[in-house]
C-alpha cells in the first residue's frame, strides 16, 4: 500500500515538475515570439508562483478539514486543465491568468501530497519515502528538458503546455485508488475506516491479527479550521520560524536560477537550442542529488542533510556565476542542480514531521505558501538585476545574490533547526513545546 501511495502520488508530482520545467523551457521561446522584455519574462514566472502561494495556504487548511486524498485529486485536475489551456493563450495577459490558475493547483497539491506520504510511512523510512516522492520532480524536469530540447524549437512553445497538462488529468483519475491517511481519519473520529486501512497494511507487513492501537482524540477535533495564528503560538513558533525561513530562501534561490537558466545562457552567447541542451544535462544531475539525500537523511538526520546540501548549493551557485567556459558552466551547473534538489527533498521530508497531525496539513501548507513569496519575487528580481547590470555582469551578479540567500538559510537551519530523525508521528503529537522537541 505504501508503494502504491508513493507511486500514484509521485506520478502527479512528475507532471507538476513538467509544468515548471516547461516554463523554464518556453520563457526564452515566448520572449522571442512576443518580443517580451526580461522584466515581462520575470512576471510570467511570478504569475504561477502567486497562484502557488495562495493554493498552498488554502489547500493545507483544506487537507486538515476535508482530507489529504480529496485535496491532491482536486488540485491535480485544476493544474492539468489550466496547464493545457496555457497552450491556447492568445496573448501575454491571458497566459498570465492561466499560469496563475496552474499555480493554484500546483501549489495546493505539493504540501498535501508530502503530508499524505509522510503519514503513511514508518518512522525508520519516513524521510526516505518523502525524498523519493520528491525525486519524481527530477524525472518530470528531465522530460520537460527533453521536450524543450527536441520539440519546442520545431513545434513552438505551445506544445510544451499541452504535453504537460493533458496527461496530468489521467494521473488525477488514477489517484482514485489512493487510500486516505489513517492518521487523518483517526483525527476526525472515523476510526473504523482508519482501522480497515491499518489492518491491510499490517497483513501486508506480516503482522496480521495485531490489535489496532488507534485512539480517538475528541479534544483535538474541537477546532476544525487551523489558522495561521495557531502556528505562531508559543508551542510552534520556533519550528514555524525555521520552516518559513527555509521555504522562503530555498524558493527564492531555486526559482531565481532554474526558470532563468536557458535565457541566461542565451545571454551568455549560447544558442537557444544549446541552452536547452545544457539544461537537460544539468537536470539529470538532480537524480543522484535526490537519491543521495534519501540515503543520508535516515543515516545522519534531516538537519545535517539540509545544512550540507544548502551550503553545497551556495558554493555551486557562486561557481556557476563565475563560469567562463563550457566545462566550467556544465560542471558547476550539475553541482548546482545536484545540491539544490537534494536540499528540496530534505525540505519536503522535514516539514510535515515537525507538526502534530491536527495542524500538519495547515503547517506544511503555510510554510509552502510563505515560501512562494520567494518564488514570486525571485524571477522578477533576477530579471531586473539582469536587465540593469547587462548580460555579462548581470549573469555574475544574479548568482552572487543567490549564493548569499542559500548561505543565509543554511545558517538559520544550523542554529535554530530541530532534529526529527527516528521519531514517530505519534511522538510528535505528544510534543507540546519546542523545548521538548529539542
């Protein structure tokens, strides 16, 4: 059952990544087709991020009220429809609207999906399972890079959105076979449904007949909607602060470079096709980044993996900005994708673990929503810096800025972050203060 949940959730994650990869691939092509300025292209990247911020906040609270399964199904349908319609946009303004709607679905799905997989996974493998879920992002990005490299130069940028959105609707249909989280069902008092799912998992694990240990917690069901104020209460404030800084910084840094890479490489003197080729090669480096993080996260812990991979991302961003040859750009670019995506996997594994079940969806959703502020501002700020400083100096200045962002986030996690490795989610439920979790 865990493998089924991981696979069916991951397939949707793959299409989400394809969409974000398509934006990276089509920005340069749309810019040439519609004669857009760098600031316009930055706005295109930001439109989706605005939707992702709103979607993450709403969907996180919805997942705590109506269930994880309902949210990840609805948001994937919304994403698939909006992404496909993006390929029909007659002008820049309509495209911005469809990109906003795409972001609503994408932003809403990711925190709910990671929460679902986290709640299904055993403590000894929970971090690894969520990082493996995140690794589907790499495959989606690789497919997007292939489409950008092979098809967009021939058929135009619209084909990218069609191929990203339409298959996602089928993936949403496949998700009808995903069971609801037993922890969510227990929290809502639906103990019989939860017990049936747990019994199936026990049989598959070879421990059939074991008496269920599900416990009803009526005192935790009194408040059906969790607000942002609940996450800022004294018992949660430290972990909320760390998560918000982590999500804000990694979103700003990641979307600051990943959406702009093909365009920046064109400004560096490479052809558009060559820029797509470099992006494809660098995207492949995401896979060992994810898988190494999945291995290490259960060996050395979430906090250390985050700090190491964030520092690695900062150093790689600096080297990429200084790259003057094809070899230097490809090498540092591969390292940049390796470390940044490994860090992303750790972020998704870590975030649901620091909150109890009652607020887990909302806590994860609000962290993602706050993080999207970075995703909203980064593409536009990068475009402005690049436009002001010029193509040569702008390339260096952009990555120097991103280097400082990744380094700052690593420092905050190292100083204020808490470790959740080896704890069951039941143990996390019992934590009432940040001093206890320390």
